[in-house]
């Protein structure tokens, strides 16, 4: 009996595994031999990154970019949180065609509201296809195994349906993608798909460099960072396999490369005698071959570029031995550095082949462990000057910045300046225009051989102008897909302990944006968010969720924008006030309070109704979101209507009854000096103590005023008069937002924004303006320290569809 039970269990498990393994995935519908595969992990985030990335904007005018954008125009109408596989292949007419595959959802491809669209049905080879036309762009599609499969031509779509890529030699490499990247790109170079030159050097052809590449790409506003692997299946013909089995060494060429040069190429090895048999060397007669021990102690060889001039650099482990292998014939001395004649200028190309295509070096000098060879006096002198003055690349902040994305040791490293980068794109995009890349002072590409493949690291990064002390600097501007509906706010990233930005647009899309300006995700909501977004730790494990209300939903979203069960809670009647979140004892036993007119509902952090809370509502509609104030060891729940304040305990029983009631404003209730404080509609300040005694004081506020306090600081805004504690500032007449108080680095800050003149103001607790304010902004600001330095940053709205991040230096 026992054996029978195990047998049944085994059959169930085998059946379950078989069933699971037979489930089709988007990957199963790639073309048989794709040339490129784009793996899009977060479509909405990628759309924003493509729109805001500075380098891609600089290249957007190129013919290649415009053709690709036009070809993929239909993709902008897709909406999904699932992975999309987008593949490219050339057809028989050498035209670029594409296919895509992704899991189906009901919002994936909704085009009913679009003008100039047409839907047709085609039946062919037993399949029924859809043909979608939007503004002359055509997409053929079919749904199979709950997967949406589309292509720019019907032939390609049928190819994808019949395709079987299992067992393909490149499949493992494709599956090595990182799902956390904006975009992964697989390149099949068997058909020489990639640009003709990946090193900016004509001597290194991309056609024979390697067979397959898989790159994970992150797009920040000012940088393109990519990492991945490449694998060459032809061990004898592929360039990268020259480094197979060769232990990479530290790349040190930046220590001798002048900062004003165009860049350098460096390759390393532990032993030249081990590398030499693997190099693809030119065929020359034995009588012309130079025998030398020059490379016996060399671990790095490189080229420095400056205009049309080049220099070969050898990095020696034993500079005395290397010097002995060189014939010495002094030509001149420059800045106490001897420049000697070199009699074998063809030696480097003979010894390293296409890695060193330079054959005219007739002079050399020594700088510490580096031996520099060139036929240009000017270049040698420039290298000497910069080395002595410590103005080499290694002493530049922008090089140190990109170096953080690289490994210290690599087989092959290329670094180029802005002109080199521009020339690279002009050549590979076949463009005659000069791309404006002046701020890209150093870009890098690196290969590190590891067993039978090589790691790839690369970066293009814009250099920011160094901030001046006691200044305000704009860090970045992010353009969103539609106009903003509310001001941007900061939320905490529980992983990095830094801050990120949340904001919503008029299409009710909620965005989470990193503190480097990268859109992490975008989520469609059912309506505009009411008031603030709170963060809760629902599971008490340190992971934070976003909690907020829209007119008919209460949402709780996790870090990735996914809805947390059982949320969202749905309501037929309108939610009329922002969601209030109470944590009485700071023990993460949350109470979420939902307001519908004069009715109040309380649920816990798991969305269940809180038993024992018996306060059902007020006589009239609430004019402010419910509030929780703790004074001493007592909790007070406050509910405010236009003519009454209810002060209750945790279970909803009356704790304090004010002895007088007033016609209240909607400014809210605050704790101030151990009392409750608010204002009336006509600007009278009202205080209520814990016994219910009331007092009023005329602050000479108009009926158009706002109030906010901490326990000891009172701030009021009345027309153009800002009062902080007992000091009043007369601002220019305008249309001012409600004031906000921030307490950061043991200091009080007060902020308002004039929406009329689009100026953001910031003051200290003594009503003194902070240096360099006001600055441009079109909404309230949020102020915080969003990264690991001590400088404060703030976010505000810029244009109607953009946000701005500033730093206070």
C-alpha cells in the first residue's frame, strides 16, 4: 500500500512536470535564425527611457534611427507588464522586418479609439490571422497558447509559428539576459549583423570579431550602460578567441594617456609567448621578421590616439630588462626625458597583427614602467607633459566615473573621447552629419575572456558640470507621456534606503522614477490619486508598499507596481478624501481609513474591516482627510466637518468634546504646543486643549489662507503674506500653493510655490530665504536627501509633462 502511494505521487509529479514543460513561451515563437532579438522587460519604463536618454536623443535625427522608429511605430500602442520579445531579420529583398511575441492580456493592443485604423481577417494554411493597419503601418498577428505573436509581414509570422529553436547553439546565450535591465539585446553576427566597426579601429572588423552577443542595457538620462557576454563558435577565425586561455591583467594605460588625447586601446596578457601562437599575424618572409626579447616582460600593450597620430605603449613588469632589449640611440631630451631612435617600426604589427596596425613608430621614450613609441614628436611631447603634470585620463573625474562600471582587469579595453564617439556613430550609421556629443568626454568598451566566452562591459556617459558650492543645480529633467495631474513626491526605496519619485499624469498613469531619472514602471490606475501616497510595511519584513486612494479604489502596490492581494478594494460610491493611514504604536499594525462623504470605514493592512471601531460617520461631509494625533500617551482621531470637530479614541468613542464649535476652514487640524489647532473660514486661529476648552485668536488671515504646523512651528499663508512663527514676509502678489514644512538635517524648511510666476520659494524657520531661491517650478516641491551624499534635493513640476530634480549644493 505504501509503495502504491509513492507510485501514484510519482506519476502525479511526472505528469505535472510534463504539463508545465509543454507550456509554450514567447521564446518559442522566435524566427529560426533571428539577426537581433530585443528582450523588453518593462515596456513603459523603456518607452520613457528611450524618450529621455540624452545620447539616443542626439542620434534620433540619423536615418537609421528614424527608419527604425517608423518601422516600430505600432509598438507604441502596446500596453503590458509582461516581457516582450522583439526580433529582426532581413527578408529576400534585404529589407528589415520584425516579429514580436508576448503573453496575452486584455489591454495588450487596444486600438478601437485610434483614428485611421483598420482590422482585417486572413485565413491561410489553417490559421486565421489578423491584419491591423494604423496610418499605413501594418502588423499581422495571431494568438496561440495565450501568446500574442505579431510580425511586419505574413511570411515572417508564419516562419515564427513553424520555428523550432530548441537546440540552437545561441539559445543558452540568449537566456542569460538579466530581467532587471531596461532592455536586453541578442545579436546573431553569423550574418555580420552588427556595425562594421565596434572598436573605432578599421583594423578590427566586427564581421570576424565574434559570433553571438547578448547585452543587458540600462538607459539613464545621461548614460547608456551595457553588460553581457559574447561567444565565438569558430575558434580559429574569430578575433575574440585570440584571448582564449589568456589571463587578463590590470589595464593601466589611462595612467599615461593624456586627457586631451582622443583615447586609447589596451590589451593585456600574462605571458606574450602564450598569446603569440593564438594571434592572427600577417604573413611575412622570414628574412623580414624581427626577433626580439622586447615583449618578455610586457603585460599590457596599447595604442594612444591623437588626431592622425598614434603611439604604441608597452607596460613592463621589469623596466630595466625591457630597456636592455632596446637599442639605444639618443635623439634629444625633452623635459629631462630622453627620446631615442627606434629602428624596427614594423615590429608591433608583425608581433600583434590587427591589434596594432601601426607600423611607423621611429622614436621612443620611457616613463616609469611605460615605454612609448611613435613617429610624432608632438605626440611624444604631449604624453610626457601630461604624465609629468598629472593630467592624464586617470586623473580625470569623468574617467574615474566610467571606470566604476568596468572591471580593473580585462583582455581588451577601448576608451574614446567625444570626437572619437561621434566619428564612431557617423561611420556605423552611415551619416555625414556630426553628432553633438561634446559632453561625452570618455566612453568605454571592455572584453574579459573567461573560459569559452568573454564578458562585455561598456558605458557612454555624459559629463555633468561640476556643481558650485552654495548653488542650486538642476540634476535632470524627465519628460513623461502626458501632462501631470498632481505634483511629484518622494517615496523610500527599502532596498537602497534612498528616495524615488512618484507622480501621476492626466491619463491616470502612475510612474515610479529612480533618483537618477529612470522610469522604473508605469501603471494605469482607475482615476486620479486623492492627496498623498503613504508607505506601509504590510508583511512586517522591511519591504514597503505604496498605499493610496482614487475615487473608487483603495490601492496597495508593491515595489514593482504590482497590486497586493486583496487590493485594490473597490467602492461603488465616491471616496471623497485622501486615504488616511494610522500606525498608533509604530508597530506596523496599520489602520487604513476610507471616507465617503460623512461615512468612515476602517480596514487593517490586509484590507479586512477592523472590528471594534464603532465610529460610523459625522453629521455632515468631512472637509479634510481623517487625522491621527498622539499627545503624551493618548491617541486622538480627528474628523472635521464645516461646523464641527470630532475628537475620538481608537475605537471611535468620543475622547474630547470641544466646548465651542466654529465655521471651520478645510486646512486641517494640527498639534501645536500640546493642543489641537485649526482655523475658521474667516481666518481666526482656534485652539482646543485636551479638556475641550477652546480659544480663538485673530492672526489677520484672509478667508483665502492655509495653515500647517509642527509641534512648535506654525506656518500660515494668507494671499501673499507668509508667516513663519512670529515673522511675516510680504511676497509678490501671485497664486501661491499651500505651504509645506520639512524637517531635515536638524533644520526646519518652509516652502511655497507661486503658480503664476512659476517660482519655487524656500525659507528657514526664521523666515530667511535660502540662498539662490526662488527657482523655476510649476508645482509644490518635495524636499529630501534622495541619495547617499549630504546635499538635499527637491523635485517639482517643470513643463506640463515633465518633472525637475534640483540639488542644493
